C-alpha cells in the first residue's frame, strides 16, 4: 500500500516513514508543503494520505477535500485546532501527539475497503 506522508515536523515524518515501512507499506515522502504534495500526486499513484493539516506553505484543507472527492482516504493530523467546517464530512482528525496504534487502525480501515497492505 502506497501511503503519502505530508508532514513538516522532521522527527514525526521520519518515525512515521519507519513505522509504515515496518508495517509493510510503501511511504511516499515525507513531503513538507502543500505545493510539494500536489506535485507528487500528479505523477504518483497512492492508496491513502497521512496529512498534517498545517504544512510549511499553509493549511491543507483544500487538499484534504480534493482527496475526499476522488476517493482517496486521508488521515488528518494536527498539533493545533482545526476548523471542522473546512474538512470533508466525517473526516478523521488525529491530534498530536499520537501513537502508531491510531495509524494502524487507519491502515486497517483502508485495507478493509480493498487496498492490500
């Protein structure tokens, strides 16, 4: 399973990449900005996204909505307050700090919808 990581905190993105690899996923990234994330998505097929809602070049609400519209599962993470009115309906938001058990539940949910781990 290809998981795009959009996270601008180096230690979080590094640990997340390691965890995803150990779990049998292929991490794409980490990417640190919305513009970087959009550029990679134009040329790379992915199965899901783990998205920090605030990246180096701004918030990623529109990116989360675009993923929702094309059916790409997104796990939104944040160390700040989010505006739920800007998120897709029923969007899961994982506050930082979070554990990998929460990430595993997200991956299992994606796999339950037909994407192989």
